[in-house]
């Protein structure tokens, strides 16, 4: 079976991996690069648990082939905290208890970070629409939305 | 399965022509789902995203040429295109989540050939032309001639949809797309309606195109729906007539997302409301 040699940047580090065309970017992150923070939920692009940034765009890594990632810049949940220092979104998710089982949390954090980078002062409606591709079956979303909006306010210095 | 990512159209066409079981990969939001579900088993996947012409929006003869692999997010950020063709952009942006918008393309939406594809009725209403590249060169066909049935297209071996031409728009032209879904977003159209109309200086409709989605095996382009608007000021009588003939043109199926009877009724409502938005936009130009 053909294997492809792929060079990419993951969380700022140059990485090389071999992958089969059947492997998704999600498979590569988890199984080849052992970055298991990114979760597999539906594997069909519906749930957002596998959300990562690909060249500055929020994507479902289950809908990207590993072989497509050549020369791309990928950011995952593992790149979000700086050492022991949590990203403000991570801290607010803890403060608000914006998670229960936690399975959707990495995807939600990556997606919320993408929102705040694009829109530092989002409305609640904008936030809910932006995060509509990230399903959470525990929280009912309200704590998540409040955590994101409060993080945005904090990051704006309010 | 082999993966190739050619950088030229010629190379992509040669690869597609070399393998009877090749598939084009654009955004992958349908293809990877089908691979995962084992509904397709291609021996070759040709990724077209490294071909510049398929990823860019350019001016052409007063109109726009949009690469077939331009994503929903990219087209939505193209202010100039969006100001001219808001209906096309809103149709494309209705597809899926933020994550899906980062990847999904109009070429993919068209060639996946779902009867419920949102961008397709909007493109048809806009009069968009698909430019197809293949082993025998390039050919242009109306968007409505690409899909031939659910999951089937008129593309021949080695061919791919390379780009769409949105021709120069006449003054006082407006377009709009609406769909009905039972929730606020992230769903598949139960009924979709795209309308594009042009007014003369006195406010009479001199050109109209209406396309209906999810109510037949293919997006419909009923002439009688356009005729209901032509020559009118798109007044109440014209809108009532449009609603009636759009419903009459619908040939939907019953499924879990809507009954046949419901879809027929809603087709008229969607067509009418889309026409009202298109009218307001035409008046604003």
C-alpha cells in the first residue's frame, strides 16, 4: 500500500510523518503524532470534536486527508496553553464548569479561540452560530457560551 | 487508493483520464464522508486545491469567474462578489458549520449532485456557466446541465468542473436564495428557492430566473415561474402567481424531512419570499 511522506508544521513544530491515503488528518494527529487531545466523535464532520486549525481556518480534521496536510500549518488543542499557563478560554471553561464529560471540550476550545481571533467582541448570537458545529451533549451550551463571552471581555481588558 | 495533488489543470485532467475509478477531491466534505461510509471505493483521488485557477475569484468581461474549489468562507469574505451576488453567497454559506464552510466548495456541491444542494438553485438563478476542463479541452455549459440525477453528473471521463462564470449583471438586478429547514441552521434543505430578477427604469421586470431545489431529482428551472414575474412590477398578483406555479412545478418525494404535500406548499412560499428579497435588492441597485 502506498504511503505518503508528509512534512507539516504542528503547533509551531516541523513534523514529518508517513501516512496512508485512507488516513485522515485526525488519524495522523492521534495515531502517528500521538496528539490525542483532538477527539474523534462522529467522523463525518457533524460534531466538531476533531476541530483543528488548518492554515488559519477552523476545520474538522476527520474531513481532511492526512496526505493533504503537506506544507500546511496545523494548530491543535495541545498548542493552546503556554507550558503550565492555560489560555484564558481554558481557564474560563474551568471557572464556569463549561464541561462535564469533556469529550467535546478540545474542539470547542479550538473553535472558540478561532472566533475570538477573528471577532474579539462577538455577540451571543454570533458566538452560538460560530460554535454550532461543535456538539455538546452534557452542558446544554449555556455555560460554554457564557465562558466564551466572558473570556472575550477579559481579553479586551474589560 | 492513490492520492495525487497536481498543480496544473492539464495534469489533473491527465490523471482523471488515466483511471476509470478516479474521484476529484475539492473540500472533501462529501468525499471523505462517502469514503468513510464505504459508499465509494476509488482507486485514485485527485486533489485539485493546488491548482491556482480553481482557488481564485477573478474579474472577467464585467462579471466574475469563481474557481470551483473556492470555499464558502473565501467567497463569503469576497466583498465585491458578495455585493453583486448576495443570493449566491447566502446559499453557499447556508451549507454546514463554520468548520464545513472552511472547506466546502461550489464545485463540490454541484458535482456531489444532491437534489438538496443549496448553492445550486442560487447559481442556476444567477445564470452561472460551468467551465469544464477535459481531455478534449474546455467546454462551457449552464450549471443546470451538470447534474443529471442524484449523485450523477454529465461529466465525461477525465473531465472536471474547473470554474463558474457569473456573467456581467444588468443594472437593477437582484438575487436571493431561501430554504426551508425545520431548525435554524445546520440542516439539509426540505425546499430551496433561488430567484434572480432584473427591473427596467420604470420598475418592470425584464428578466427573471427561478430555480427550485430539493423538490425533484434535480434542481428545477420552471419557465412558468420566471414568466409569472416577467413584465410585471413584481406586485402582489405576480407574487401570488409565482407561488402558485412554483408549487405546481414541484415534484417532491415524501421522506423523513417533509411530506410531498408539505413540500409542494412550501415551495410556493419560498419562491415568493425569495422573489421579494430579490426585488428589494434589485431596487437598491
